[in-house]
C-alpha cells in the first residue's frame, strides 16, 4: 500500500477514476456530488484528460456513450434527479454493450426532493430504470477506502463485460472525510476493444455500434446474449460482507453507510443477549442471494434497514423465499435511523419470535 | 474505356431502403463522394440519427455509431474528444435535430465541437408517418396538423441555420437544396467545405439540406421536388450563413 490521505468521498471517487486510467468525464452539476467534477476539472488539464460540463445529464450520458463507443475509459456522475435523466442513455449503453462508469450519490426524492442522504434509487438502479431488459452492475461501498477500491474495480468490471457499472453511495459517503490508503499502482485490466469505432484505416470492415435491431430474431439473439452475460456476472461478481452471522438470532441486511450504523447496534444488542448478524450486499446487482439462502433458517427473522420506504427488502424476501419473516425499517426524506430506533425494532422482532 | 460514373467507395453496395424519390439517398451519395474525394474513409466516424436514416450505418463504409433520438451531437462530441484526429459527422433529420435534440445541437455548436452535421430538413417526421416537425411550414397539412399548421396553435417553423449561425462555436453554416442538378452539385460543394472546415480544426460546421418526403407529403417524386422549390425555398433562404470565406 502507498500514500495515506484524509479525503472527502467525492474527491476519492475522482482520484480513483484517474488512477484507474479514466481520462474522459462528462457531467452536469448537482448536489451532493459536485466535488467529483470540481476535482476532475482541476486535475484533468495536467494529465491530458477531457472534461466537459455538459448542457444536461441527457447530453452527458450521451457523450459517455460516444466516448465509450470510441474505446475510452469514461465516467459520469450525478445524483438522483440527474440519474433519472440518464436512464435513456443507460438503456442504449446496455443495448450497444458499452463499458461505462456512472456514479450516483443518491439524494432523497421523489421529485426534486431534498439534498440529504437517501437510498431511494435502489429500485431504479437494480431493476432497470430505463426501458427494456437490461442490468447494470451496482456497487455500494460503505467506507471511503472501499469507495476508492470499488471505483477502480468498476472500470475493470465495465471493460471485462462491456457493461455499465454504477457506484451508488449517499450524500453521507460523498461528503464525509476518512483516511484512504492508495495503492502505488492500480491493477488495470487490458480489455479487447477491437469493436470500438476508431476509424477503419481502410484495414478492416467498418465497426458499428448500435442498439437497434428491427428483425425480431436478431433482437432476441441480442437479448439472449445479454442475459447469458448477466448470468455469468451473477456467478462471478457477487460481493458481500457478512458480519456476526453464524449463530445469530436475527440477521439485519443493510448496504452502504447504513451498514455502519447497524454494526454499532449489533454491539448494543449483544449486551442485551440478542445476537444479531449483518449481511451487507456490496454488489446490489448481482445480489448476494446465495448468502441470504445460506442463513435463511436463522432462528428469529430478518430485518432490512434502508434509507427508503422498503426497496432492497424485496430482494431479501425473494432470497429468503418465505423461510423466515423479513421485516423492514426505514426512514425517508433525508432522515437517518438512529441506533436506538434500530435496536428497538430488533428487540420487538426478537420478542415476537419467542 | 474511361469510367465516368460509379458508386463511391465510401457507400456500400447495398440497395437503400428509402421510399422512391426520397432525397435521403442523394445526400448519402454526396456525403460518400466527399469522403472519397477527401480520402478520409479510414479516419471518418459517422453518427446515425433516429428517423428514416436510423440505419444509414449499413450504407457507409466508415465506422458508424447509432445514437438515441436527437442525441447525435452529444455522441459525436464524445467520439471526437477521444479521437481528435478523426473526422466525425452526424446525419440528422428535423425532428431529431430541431425538436428532441435542440439542446444537444445548440450546445455542441456553441462549444465549437470539431464535428460536421448534415441536417436533413424535409419539413416533416418521415419515419413515424408524417407528423408535424418544428420545420413544418405554416398551413402545411401533416398527420398531427390535419387542418394545416397554425402558428397560434403550433408555433412557427424553426429556421435552424439562422439560429445556429449566431453561436460563437459554429464557424460554417450553409443551407442548400437537392431540388435539381445544379443545387445537388452545390450541396456537394457545401458538404465538402464543411468537412474541410472540421479537418482544418476551425470549429463546428453544419449543412442544412432542404429535402423531400414524397410519401408523407402525399406527392409523387417530381411534384415533391417542385413543392420544395415553391414552398420551402421561399421560407428557408438558401445560401451561406457563416464561414463562406474561411480558408481551409
Ligand atoms: C425518444 C424517442 N421518441 C420518439 C421516437 C419515435 N420517432 C422515431 S423517428 C421520429 C421522427 C423522425 O423525424 P425526422 O428527424 O424529421 O427524420 P425523418 O424520418 O423525417 O428522416 C420519432 C418521433 C423515438 N424513436 N425515440
Ligand atoms: S418516409 Fe419520407 S423521409 Fe422517410 S424514406 Fe420515405 S420519403 Fe424518405
């Protein structure tokens, strides 16, 4: 490991992208993630990077589409309302099988909502958001160190599968400062980009990047190919943290910064004789279904704690498949559940299960 | 025997899917001839629109990218910024460019992106069967203005060249027509100049081509050309709006 610095989450994303070899960034300002753009605007000129402050998120994601089609490592970042505008582009990126990294520092909605932390975009990120059958890899770091490592990895995953990878955090993660230890050198996977548009030089057949197939058989073939790719990603790319799960009475599921609150609650519950485990999906898609299945027969029940009105809980229920009750506790509007609120919920579930 | 006329190399040997008498095909050919004459096929990347020309990537021999409706200038921006040494063009209809993609074209032009836009103004939405376009003329009957375009209800026809030429980054802007041989030759000259302006690194270039859509105008190909001359040319002034004397 190398340099150790105290840095803000948003700046770490930008720094990690640079270290991962990203030299193209297109974005439109929106709180609470604009520091990513500021950092890039400052750093890119000296390293030959291209930054455009686009006229909208729609334009930004289409610049990403163009740069990815041209074979570059490229990133955009935004927050919820802006991510909504990018959905068209994300669907096209999926259809054209382009690698790209998208950061969503989620704020609360619906509508213009508020600028405080939220996890209300879970559905949009993992279930589609744009039109058609497609998936994005969705990474949900919970610390600044992890944010750094996953941002670098996001570019590798994107290239490996020609897929969009979303890094999903909330305003807390974007705004908070923690120490981050940078590696001296990043593992940048070499990807075959012979499909990219680079000019034929009259040496090869022309390359075409498209997502339109009028012939239904051909379009079904594309869909089958995409689905086969998604199955491979589900096998290979699941990332999950389990904490205190063996022998637990209750298992809590939480992702991102909420998982940190839950870890404190686990210690508090332990003192009262309630053993609580945590399953923290790091990839929201592919979802760590197997991990939930493994613990599906936990003595009491599951509890999903989220900064929304109940979104990931649906995937937990699908994974647990009726074997146990899956409870939910969440706050919205930028409110953060306190340790006491979560502990009370755990006590209640524990009591009812006896 | 000397060959005096043949298919340009940059155009694939493939029958076009356009309706009989549609002028999309003429403009494709002109673009391909220009690519041949400038010897840039190997370094050219085109961006296809959403509209009747959505699949013109099947016709051009150069690398091609298909873009979402109206987004071609943003996509071309991404491509050109990665490959500043390549020649990048977009090919867009009037629904694509002047309605859903207004923001993208204006800002790409204003940033002075070194790309070339071939803008097909046929005063109608062709692909989706003849709805009003921003460029539909006053009184013109379309499937969504069955009683004619009324400015008080539908607004006024948009003059794209006049608008784009006010922007600092747009350096070459010209409106041409493909209504007859003379104008077709002039269109080719303008397209060539637009590409040369890009290659000289001057900035954004746009050629608006007044075109026909006989199918949705409800006219035969010859009548359509006459309609273009009689109705479009008086409203959409032909000529250069910017960059006439640019040295390239
Ligand atoms: C987001 C979106 N909205 C609408 C459409 C449907 N659509 C396809 S082509 C088109 C109009 C194209 O008209 P124009 O740009 O004038 O091109 P032309 O067909 O006349 O060449 C529309 C509305 C679409 N494909 N995508
Ligand atoms: S509908 Fe109109 S624009 Fe489209 S191919 Fe036919 S004539 Fe051409």
